[in-house]
C-alpha cells in the first residue's frame, strides 16, 4: 500500500482476505497529518493512521523524520517499522552542461535560452503541493535588474499548468519563466541548471533531490520531508 488513503482503505479491505499468512505492507510517503491541513482534518487523518496501523504487518519509512513520527506521535510498535531510505542508480551517462542546454533548447519553440543567465530548474508534476506558485511569487520580488539575470525552466505537466501560466503572466514573469511540459527522463537535463529548486509544500523523500545531488547540482529546497537529512542550512 502507498499513500495515506490507500493505506487506510487497503488495511480495512485486508480484513476480508481470509488467508492467515497475509501481510499488509505500507510505504509512507510523508504523513498526511503533517501537511497544511485544517486542525480537524489533520486530527482525523492522525486517528485513522493510528487505528489502521493495527491491521498492517509492516510499515516502510523513507526518512528518519517519518520514523520518529511513527514512534513518537503514533506510538507504532518498532517491530512493525522498517527504515529503508530511497536509493537511486548511478547515472550511466551524465550530459555536459552544453549538451543538456542544447536538448532543453530543442523543446522550446519560439524562445531562445540565454547562455549568460543564472538558470534555475524545477522538475516536478504541476500539483499544488509542489509549490511552483511559491517560486513564482518569490521571483516577482526580485529587483528587475536581478530578475533579468535569471531564467527559470519548469519541466513537468499537471492540473495546475494553466493556473501557473496565468500567474506567471500576472506577475510579469513571462520572459523569465519557461514551461517546457512533460519530458521523459527529465533528470538527465539537470546539468543545464545552476540551481535545482524544489519549493514543495509537502514531500516524503523527493527523488529529484537525490538525483540533483548525484549530478553535483546545487539544490534549494523547502523544509519538507527528509530534506534536512541531505541538505545543511548555511
């Protein structure tokens, strides 16, 4: 089972599976009650997570923070918990900066990338939790002279796309922010970035964080999920 809803519903449905040797294995991708929810909703999820734990045989945690929450807030017996951090394969072929920028340019139809601008890259599905709007609002506060020295490349698609395009236009960022849409195996293009931004409102253990680190690309990330286990605030 993956995610809170599946974890709760799947655990209950397992009651109807009569095989005595069954195992209910749940992977936590961030505790939902730690998100920016209303107090009542967060409390409800916390209770449901705690109750459904009795029906699970094994719970996999991706970060030390999630493990601590399981022990301290939910009082889950430690014999049910398994800390297994995400791993990523070693990149087989890392593109050079020039190769990565050339590939990105091929996805842009009527826009010429600047070779001198500081390039911020965001690789994410365009959902509210990914916080792309937060990044846009932050850019809008840059003095114009500084903003003109940057370009943001957003690789990904999702239900927030049109809303984000409108926000970008409203904030007069159209010339500095480029939406490239979905690109298969987008992480290979990380070398094109001077900075990989992850402005998420909520994460469990973001894969793109590990991929950026493995390619030696600096990362700016919100204080979410297991970020503090990989990034030291300076």
